């Protein structure tokens, strides 16, 4: 009988049988396949243990695009005031942006604040009230005096090559805390000086790419996570069928082409968008916040409304499990001219929202496990430009600050020279900053590597030392 059976010609080929049995075991096979792929995807972005116990779980990066002047904000220089109008008594850097003049005193007064006695300019009266939570790093320095290179160095560790961004490395190392939200969100990012490369995953898997919400030209109130809303006429189960079919077609394409990071990232982005439908709309609806909270962030004032909303959304996203959130005040801090008016206006727009964010995180018990980072791509010169009402780029010495997330609050670390031109004491390079951020998150910057093109890459490249003195 077996021999006779072997001679029978089947009525259906296996391919035809699977096609006609889609509702049967063929459909089960597809479901199993998708299940395996979804589990593989989950393993890629799921939470991962740190290398050692972490001080912080997540990061909020407040990026001041353009380069805020440290000598007018957080780096008090009485000698600069005393010698206003005199020539700089030492050589300027060999590489600079434009011709500069004589020493220019800050137009604003500085006062000491908090038990720490931190000197902070009068342009930041609300942030100054949080002085004892701030860790002021007054000895930052970088490698590039141009916006594009300096911005990319701050965001990616390289001022010359396209490399994965800081947020992408953090998510690669730790995974995401929420499978229904991106692990890395950037709100109203800049379109210039590197653009998408500032939040790109580069050669890391596309899953770790930053998700942009709006851009620098979008009002914050209109900056929403894209591509998660579907027609009311498309039920969720029908969406699921459509996505399954699309995934099947795309994976068949992958079998033909081989590994394709862009296509794989697109497949995963469709799946994430589908899952976000249940989480993101409610999360982005700030009407749930009390009127008092919205007022605290400055949403009732035209000057503070835009950045205030970004800060409030940063808190909401972080609280919901987004590992790395960046918000940008761009592109406003490049004061080659009109320093007195424009810097004062910039500070007005961000001062109250930033203070509210720190207070809000603290009141919710989140500040200790959330590292807040503030700063731009470089600082400004203590010498003048444009009729003594502007300052040039200065990567040689400037200030950034951190709060929460395991750093020592009320600490004033490092120093620039008497005029604020060069970092001279406890110098902290951008590579050191990155190494320290990763350390606070429980990651060894020398072990967090990814092999690409025959080489092991890392955020800090071949450099970087953890600044242990600022860690609580």
C-alpha cells in the first residue's frame, strides 16, 4: 500500500495547500513565525542589566543650541568685570570663529545661592533657587569651534564622522523600560548642524534610533509622536491583519536581499507605532495635568509656553519609561551680536520651565534616578564682538550642569581662568562627560562596544575618563 500511495499525484502542491489553508495551520505557522520574530525584537530592546549598580535609570538632556555664554550665566568672573575694555593678557586660541576685540564684562550681576553658595547670574532667578541640586561643571572643553562639529561631538562623541548618538548608545546598553514607547525621544530637534545625525543610531541597530517629535520649526503644542493615529474606520483587528501582511511581504524581501538595517527598522517601527496607539495619545494629552502644574511650567505665558511644554512632556515621557529624552531650545544661543537683549530673552524662555521640571521630578521622587543634563555645544568668549555687544564661539572652556541621577548637588567642579577663556582646573572633555553619564547609568564606557567594519566602536572612541569627584 505504501508503494501504491507513493505513486499517487497530489491534488494540491504544498504551496497551494498553504495558500488555501490560511485560516488553518498555515495561519498558525505564520503566527508562530511572527511570534518568534516579535520575541527576537523584544529581546533586542527589552531592559538589560547594567554592568554594575546604577545611580540613574534614565536621562533628560536640555540642549541649548547655539552655545550659551557661561560668563553671563553660571561662571562668575569678577576679574573680567574689573578689566572690562582691556586687551586679553594672553594668547587667544589658534582656531576661532571670527575676529574678536577686548575683554567684555557681563552685563548681568551674579549672586550666591543656596547653602552651596553657587554663583549664578540674575538671568536665571528660578534655576538659581535649585542651586543645591545642581552640579556645575565649569571646566568643560571640546575639540571644535564650529557649530556642526561641536554639536555632533556633544551628541555622538565625534566631530568628524557619523557615529551613533548618545541616546542610542544608552538604549543599546540598557534597553527600554516600556515596550509601548520608544526608548529614545527627541522633542523639537534641530534641523541644522548635523540634523538627524545628532539622534541617529548610525551603525547600531535601527531600533535604537531617536524618535523625533516635531522639529525646531514646530511649536511644541503641535509636536506629537507621528504615525500612530489610524482612521476610525479601521478597527484594531484589521490593522493587525494589515501589519501582519506587510511584515510578511517585507520579510520575504529580506530573504532576497539579505540584512537591510533600514528595512528592518521600518518593520519594527510599524510594530512600535501599533503598540503606541494604546499609550501615546493619553501620554501626550497634558489636559490631564492640573492647572497649577501647567502654570508652574509656564504654559500660561507666551514667553515660556513653548519650552515649558517640552519640559512637561519630558517629565511625562520619563515617568512612563522612556530611557532618554532630549528637548532643544534651538537655535537661539549664538549671540555674536545683540547679546544683552537676546541672551536675556533666551534665559527668560527656559528659566521657569527648567526650574519647574527639577521641582516636579523631585516632588515625585524621580530626580534621584533621573539624570538631568543642561548645556550647549560650547560656550562663548570673554572678549567682545560686534561693537561690544556679542561674543564668539568658545570650546576651550565653558559650563554644563547636571542634577539628580547620582551626582553631587551643590557642587561647583573645575574652573576656567580668571576671564573664562580656557578650562584650567579639573578639566572635563566631552569624552569624559560621556564616560561619566554612562557610569551613572551603570555602564562601563570601555565595555559598551559594538563591532562594525572590523572594529569595536564605543561612544567615547579611544578616550574618556569617569569624573568620579562629581558622583555622590
